[in-house]
């Protein structure tokens, strides 16, 4: 089965120490954990409005990007990066927090809508919707009026442990995605992360 020509992994979050440990920064947590695992180092790149690292996964050189534009302008950084390096959106994975999944759950999918996530809304506005997504569950507070406080708060210790475990599962999935493609990667990740079923998403033909 053909793998994915993955070239860029983007973690979504907000810059600054005050946001570092909040639920909304789960995407940053993921790419930071990947950089630690692969001994990659982030550096600031003003022309991309973000911090950038390069790592090797499954024998492939892959860029990591953390936009520093604040969440609702994340697409500016992603758009600048893919345009500069001429990367196809189908070769991009965006990692972000998901209210509609419980902490400890990770879900891989291709394409789809932003579902109210402001960072994803802006990424789609800049590069379209034909890219891969890894959604990391943070749980929903149960009241729509409490959503902003919830995403900008730090998870409790139990929730954070669950989120870190889901991130580890997502990291373990990446070589499968690169070497064997989206369907195999989804099967492995979702089997290790049982949760309420997602709407089916078809994967594109991989290279």
C-alpha cells in the first residue's frame, strides 16, 4: 500500500508562556513532543510568522511549524510556508485541539470543515480543505458559553495525562502514515484510541 508524501506537520496554538499549558495549545504540545523525540530544534522564522524545525521520520525529512500569529490567524503562517516551499496541501498534516472528542482521544482524517475551530477556519481560508488533520480531544464543558474559558484553561492532571497519552499514540502513528498511507494509519490509531465514531472521511490517492 502506498504511503503519504508527508512534508509538513503544523501544530496549532497560541504563543506566549501564559498559553503554553492550555487545552487550546494541544497542537503545539504534539509538535514539541515530536521535536523532542527526533531531537529537532525550533527556531524563529519571521517570514513564516512562526517557529520552524526539521526532523527525520521513517527516513524522510519533514518540516514542523508552530504559527506565532495567535490561533485565529494561523492560516497566514501555514499559507506562507506552503507557498514558499511549494508544498501541496495533501502533503500537510495539521494537529489541533478538538472539543467534540474526550481527552485521551486522537483522530486522523482527511479534509472536512473547520467545525467552528478558528485556527482551522483560517488555515482552510489560506490553503483550502484538502489536507490531513490530527484532532486531539480536550472534551467539551457542556455549555457553549463556557467554551472560551475551557479552551484557554489548563486541563486538570487526569485530563492532561490522557491528552499526553493520545499524543504519544499519534506520534507512534506517523511512521505508518508515511510508509503505508492514511487508511492503515487511521486503523492503528483509532484501534488504540476507542471513542465515539467519527463521520467517515475518504482518503485521497497517495503517492
